[in-house]
């Protein structure tokens, strides 16, 4: 995700601006620099902080976010804005911002004007490449939002201001909660149809032409050959993996339980993904592969 997002960002920069990059994965970084030779590699987070006054971060999960933002806050210069584009849940970014405020009291000069925002993204690798991601922004001031918005617009044509810090994360996990529950409902309905004698591809097309239609049924339909573009047509090569789906759904269920909001559907779907990860079939597969696991009764 970060590679195509950063590529689109670089294309939008003026002649007086530069893009500096750092990645713990050397292979990912080399691949990016080959496509973007004007980008400047920095060997560490401290070097990124020394070179930049606007820093975007995208990492796999909460543990990595805590670690990276801890190091960023240790080295950041005055006036820098830090933006977390990862999906880590509202608690993590609010914890990171609370740490910023705590450090500000001890180091007011160095951390003067430093601000955090969250801007998780939805749309997968395809959306990252063609600039059609949905970006959900949480920022505690319009001033911070106004600074980062043009750069977000370079990465996507769909950007929403969700309010205070952590609200972008809240919007993202609510969206993903809906998406993953929908996929499991779709998978169950297709398996049911098959056992009632229906052709799964035909049933998928009926769903897409009827009230059951959704992003999952249209864009990630789990039946191979049912729609033109779907991971199922390519051996379920992941656009969004089962492991990442399990992580994101867990964040949503945990958040719901924390604020006493009903998440019963999500708890059952989370059981599906948890059970899926006990075996071997799921590895290297898109989350729509849950259909095959349900069909084989491996996650019941």
C-alpha cells in the first residue's frame, strides 16, 4: 500500500519539495526507489525527522505504530506533523498523541507545534495505485487538517474529515467491520445456494443484480469466474489477506466491547477468521477465501 501511495505523492510535489523515504524492508525500499529515483532514502527514523516537517507512516498494526511513533517523538523537530495512515484503531493513535502531550510538558521547545493526525485508508492495492482510496482523517484542529489535506488529495480523490484525532481510525474499523461481516454473509449464502442446487456463479450474478449486492459481491466475489475482477480468479492472491482481516476485525470488536456497543455479528465473524488461522489453507490467501473454508466446513 505504501509504495503506490508514496509514488502518487511524489508526482504531486513541486520542484522545491522532496520526498524522503525509510522502510525496514530493504526489498520494498529498493523496488520503490527503482520506480522513483528522485526520492531520497534515509537510513533511519531519526534521519527522516531531521529531513522532514510532514511525515506519513503506514505500518502493519498497533505494535509497530507504538514503536515507530515512540521513535518519531524522540527525534521530531518543532512544527512537524506526523500522520498515521495505518489501521490500528482509535486507542493507539490517541495513546500516541497522549504521549506527545506528556513529552511536550517536558520538552516544550523541541515539541513546539508538533501535531499528530490519523488518516487510515480503504480501497486496497488497486485503489492505492489509481488514487481512488478512501482516506478517513482524524485531526484535533482544522489547521492541521488543512496542512495535510493537499498531500492526501495527491494520494486519493476521496478524503473525509472525521473530526478529532482517532476518529479516522474509528471510521476505518467501522467500515471494515461491515465489510468482513458482509463477506462472511455472502460466503454463507453462496454455500447455502450450492447445497440447494444453485450454480454459485449464477447465484453471485443474481445477488449483484439484486438487493444483496455489495462491494464484496461485485469486486471481491469469492466464486472463481463469477465476476471479471476478483482475487478468486487468481487463486485468491491477496489484495487484503485473511491475517490483516483478522487483525482489523479484532480492533473493531474490541472497540465495540470497550464502548458497550453491540458487535454480535462481528464476534461470530471474528470466530470464523480465528478458526481459519488455525490451519494452513489460509496462508497467502485473500480474505474472500473464507468462502472456500466455509464451503469445506473448516471454520465451523
